[in-house]
C-alpha cells in the first residue's frame, strides 16, 4: 500500500513559503521607500508622478506640472484666409514625394499652421486636437526667451556684454564661471557642464534633471563647473536658456511669465491664454522649455518675427534684434547655424526656425513671406532637417503662386 506523508514531512516546507514572501515584501517596501526618500532628497517628483509623466504624451505633460498663466490679449488679432494660393498636393520627405497629410501622420503631428503673406493658407489638427488646444513648445520656448532678452536690451536693462554674475550675483563662484556673458548664454557658448540628456533611463542627470527639478536655483548653484572657456565654442545646453530666464527675472523684477504676458503676448494680440511650467508651485519658470499655447498663437509669434518685430500695429521686438536672430553667430551648434536661440539649418541662408524636441517648430521664411508652425509628439530624433526642407518646399511653392 502507498505510504501517506506524515504532517512532519510537509509542514516545514509549507511554513517556509510565507517567510520567503514576507522577506520579499519587506524588501520591496524598503526599496519603494528608498525611492521616495531619494526623490525627496533630490527635489524631483515622487516616483509615481515620474511614471505618470513618462506615460503621458509629450504634448500633454505640461498639464501635469505647476504653471503660471499668461492671459490672452484683450485686443486679439485675427488672420484672414488666403484664397489666392493652395497648398501643394505632395511634399518632399526622405527622398520621396508624399501627400502632406501622410507626412503629418508619420511624424505624429498634432497641429500644422501655414501663413503666407500674413494670411492663413492651411490650418490642420489631428483627431482630438482643436484650435483651442494648448500644446507644449518644448525648446521652442528658448526662441521666445530670446525675444524677451531682445526686449530687455532694447529697454536698456541689459547688454550682451554684461556678465551673468553681475546681474545674478548669488551665482558668483570666484572662478571661471564668473566670466560667462549674456551673449555667451544666447549663443549656447557658456560651457556650463550640464549635458543635454533626455534619456528616460537616466532621468536624474543633465537636462532630464532640469526638467524634473523642483528646486532649479539650488540645482544650478550645485552645477557651475565649465567644460570649456566661455565664448570659445558652442554646445547645445538647455541650462544656458534657464540662466537667461534667471537674468530676465532679475532685470524685469517679476516672473518671466508675467513679463511675457505684458510685453509680448498682450501687445502681439494673442487669441488664447497660455501657461508656462514651473519647477514647483509659485517657483521658477522652466525657461528652456514648456510654454503651453495654441498653434495659432505660436503662429502669431512667427509672423511677428517675419514682420521685423511688428504686430498689431506696434513694434514689439526691435528690428535690431530680428537682425541678430536672423544672422548666424560665429560658432555653430551641432554643426548647424545658430544665433540667439534660433536655428539656421543648412540649405538656405534666408530662413530660420525655433525648434523643440519631439517635433515642435516655428519656421520663418522672410524671402517667401511664409510662417509655418508644426507641433508634434514625434521622437527625440525628429528629422529636423527633413522637416525644415519640407517647409522650405511649401514656402517656395506658395511664393511661386503669388
């Protein structure tokens, strides 16, 4: 007859599993607790909030972060529809000619606006996006900060030759950092050693840390080392624009969101309100990114730049500053022309563009009298040159019809 196992032969094994599970549970609790402690010490969002950000489309992440509101203008401008020209049926894309709608889909475009001769030729939105939908600028904000710097210079509050630490003295180190000028920051030539890192695998370093930080002033003070002599070369660094934001807040005496509202958004005739994300409630603007606005208001910014700084019957940005941003600086950035936070891509020396990660553009082509805005949820390698070449083809086609 088969033998029956006695209780003594099975009980120890059965009792061992609850102990193992208890140990595993305790280890997990300790690890989770350590993660929350670590993020608190680093002054970044708690782990569950970081995961929410990572699982949210880039265009919508601004809704999850603290922000200041930039009110709509009380005297908004309107654009008329241009019926004299039509959009080309196909556009160049990676050595092919494809329908424009197909390219917009391939690049996960949310909004696409084309102005020619100051009139609307095309206004396209993806499903679920409307003309009133706020979308993130990402690094297009850098180019808008440049316009604010130009206003401060025109008002006599600032000079490109000013030393950063003379304007923001709490940043003084007594070393080479103290030689960084406003001009260096504008042209990405400061040499400040905060690398341009966007990796989700390393969210606590470089620009990713800037984006997540809930205490930007402290983070900057802890990272004032240089990788090269200021002004000797240029390397794309979001920290340079963040420092420009600190400069503007100092010389303007108020948050840069409020300055943008008073000095640009209102006089330009913005149709809708916007927001600018902060490091924390009531804190500092993430000047290097994260203005959330409608596509048409971004188009108003581009049209104002194309019109030599004029909008709504006013000279909002000086002609001298438009000349500054439309002329490449001596040092290239990523082998492309760059000037005061605006890009000059190879292939045409008459146009320039604000460009943001994930496929954000305010493209300005004075020669063909065309402004194009493209706001997207594309990848970090977003085919910038291919996109700008597509926009160039559209601008040339429209100009040939005029």
